[in-house]
C-alpha cells in the first residue's frame, strides 16, 4: 500500500541562498506596498463617485478599505520580520523552506511509526545533498 506523507525541505544557508531569498522577500514587500498605494487611490476614487446622500454606504466602503489596508500592512510587517530573520542566518545553518508531499510504501510487518516518521530533504544551492 502507498500512503501520502509530508516531507520537510531544508536548505543549507549559503551566500547565494541568502541573497536570492532576500531579493524575493524584498520584492514581495514592494508588491505589497504598491498594492496598499493602489488600494488607497482606488478607494478614494470610488468614494468620490458614491452618492453623497448615502452616508451609510460611504462609511461601509471606507471601513472595508481600512480593513483591507490593515491586512496588507500586517503582511508588509511580516515580510520585514522575515527579512531580518534571513539576514541573521549563519552560513551552513539549516533553514526550513517548506514541505512537499511524498509517498511511502508500506507492507505487512513494517513498523508504521518509522515509515511515517518525518522525512526531510536537505538542499544546498538547489541541489539535494541529503535525504533523511
């Protein structure tokens, strides 16, 4: 029988890895900033187009815009925290990159706990160097 399991992917921190990851995080942070700016501009245009007589609708729209802006600001701060974390990584350190789905074959008599124990793949600059 074949079962699906999660496999943890860890990267060995190298200068190249850190540089690439920081570039991706900074790019994502800039995209969020751009999205916040666009949200504010579009929200203002939309509010100007609303009937000034309908105060309830204007307040509801403003509240939705502010809630979305708060979500985006939180995301922006999370990227900033992640950037600080990555900048503080030591060369040679293992850094969890995420999980993948893998498959494991089990047979009668297998020790299930051992077969389903957390599997890991360790990579260095995109090359698999160890499977645990």
